[in-house]
C-alpha cells in the first residue's frame, strides 16, 4: 500500500498533534507508511508550509519545518519523472498529485479535497481517494 499525501494533509498534521493527519505524518516518518512524492510536490509542500508559517497559521519555525520536510523526503519514494497526464482534473494544481500516484502505482491519494479527485478519473488507475481520517482507519485495519 503506497500513498500520496496532499499538501493539505501535511499542513493539518503540522497544525495539530491530535488529528489523523499527524498520525499519518508520524507513520511516514517511522517508515510504517509507504508514501510517494515528486520534486514538484515537494516544492509545493515547502512553499505552502512556509507561507502558512509567515501567515501565523502554523506555529513552528521555518528551520523546524525544513527539518521535518527533509525527514519526510528521506523516507519517501521519490518519483523523479512522473508520467504527465495533464490536464485531467478541474484544479490543475492537483494534476501533479494524480501523476505522482499513477507513476508509482499508488493505492491511495489522501486529501481533504476528495471532490477534486473524482472516481471517474482515479478508479481506472486503481486509486482510492480518502480523507486522512478515512485512510487512517483503513490503514490501521491492514497493519
């Protein structure tokens, strides 16, 4: 079981230690959760998190954020040349997430924007789209 974590899941996980997103980040950092990332998605993580820090939404330093991201990237499977299938989704910024998932035969995309990834697009690739909470329950059952 390999997953792609949408940027909103990473933001939520760094915002609160109480939610499913935080548990998924912990699983990714420990190596229990196998996840995939592309350089483009990594840049999005970094840019979005730094923006959230500057806005005061996230209460961590940029240095701590960089350490966390570096640790995540070290544990991830990196897709250096994802299959490009653009444009597919209604939100073009989400195409890179789908491309990453397709390129590594991921089983899931974990996001809070499920409507951005309609089953008509993801199902032919064998990809299920779940929220962090839904995926956490599913993942726990399969461990």
